[in-house]
C-alpha cells in the first residue's frame, strides 16, 4: 500500500509529471498520483515505463488514481541513463494547422504541402512536435495524417501535446504520434542541434 499520495488534480502540465518524477528521484518505491485528465495519465505511464515502475490506473468520477510501484527490474540506484527521447537530429515545432497568415484555405493547403515537402528531403527531422492548434494535423486533417504517418515510417518521431489535445477535445481523435508533456517537449528542444518553428 502506498503511503505517499500526491493530489495533482487541477494542476497543469507538466506539474503532475514533475511531482511524480520527484518521488522517483527520491527512490520512493510506491506512491499514488491523483489527476483529472487523460493526458496526465498518458504522461505518467511513459514516466513509469522509463524508470521501470509498474503502474495501475483506476478511473473515478472526478479523475484517475495512478499507482506507481517498483518492479524487480528497477535498479536500486538513481537512474541517470540518457533518456530515449533525446534527439539525434533537428526538430520541427508546429504550433498551428495553417502556414502563414491570410486565407485559411490557402494556409491549410500550404501546411499540407510544407509537411509533404519536408518528407521528400534529407535530412528528415528527428522529431516533429505538434502544439496548440498544430495538434489538429495529427487528429483531423487526413492528408497531414498520411504525410506524418509516412514520416514516422522513415524514422521521424511525432509528438502531440497532451494539454493541447485535451483543450481542443481531440484526445480520442489522435491518429498519429504519441502524447508529450511540456517537460519532455522543452527537454527535446534544448537538446536539439537545430529547431525550426512554424
């Protein structure tokens, strides 16, 4: 039974993630995090996997109970290994579903052509991060979803902002990519040798 209970309900990304990571950094074997949104749950699942904790998620009327516990695979020493999300190349940060300002239809078509053109050149981005209305590209726009899927088959990782998908009610509509929190997003940007933002 976990002694430590962290009430992270109502706390914005990446606070629930950071509160859980603090317990892991202090080598707490078992603890509970209370959250009120699915993106937070997905981020906590990834955190648990990275640091070899088992995780159990229970749904309640007002949120989720996320239980962390140690497994036999977890090292008794603090994990300092390089995380798997460290970029090996340049990063593309997309914060909109349109390219440029002006006519929305033109902007949408330009973004589709931009993504397609990125996929036809070398070097490909190591990571594409979709934030704010850019998450629509992985949730609603069929042509962009196809292009992003082709990029992932070539090795590019697509990340979708969990807070943004929650805000736009896209959580159940993500077609490509994995949820990312602001902590990991900023980490990737800091470590990237080059970032292009549109």
